[in-house]
């Protein structure tokens, strides 16, 4: 009788672990962004005003250049665009608006597209009168 109880518990444990594996896929398979060849990465930095913020397609246009705000991989390392206020605190994309001055540190792809590594609002300077 005791053996039957142990076997039943083992069977249920195995079934629950199997279902858990199906419901919670491994994180490595969850990446859906762009993978970039590290040998073809070119850094690009820009300080200018935001011309457009597109929340639906997740990009900013700064100085007539489109910067994708996304998750990406360089080699085996995964990155995500950092969006920062003037103090360096993380903020959502909807925090940015047309006319704000920002510093964009990005990656220029071989096809001429840009992926934003970080976008930070520049502190406004008070004018002395």
C-alpha cells in the first residue's frame, strides 16, 4: 500500500514538472530582437532635439535620424535601449516628447539604420539675466 502511494506521488510530480516546463519556456528562447555581428558595429553619438516620438513602433527621430528603441544582441550579450531622464533615472518612452534636447548613444548598422543604446534628456540650463 505504501509503495503504491509513493509511485502515485512520483507520477504526479513528473506530470506537474512536465507541464511546468511547457508553461515556462527557457529565457534564452524568449529573445526576439535583432542579433548584430560585433565586427560590424559602429558607435554613433548625437546631441540634438527630438523631432518625433513613435510609441507604437518604438522609435525616436532625432536630428532627422530614426533611432529604434528595442532589445538587441551583440554576439552573445543581450542589451535593451536605456531611456533616462536628466538625472540618469530610467523612464518609459512616453516620457520623451518633441522638442526635448537629448543625448543619443547608438549603434549604426551596416545598412545605415540606427539602434539606440541609450537616450538621455539633457539638463536644461537656466539663463542668467
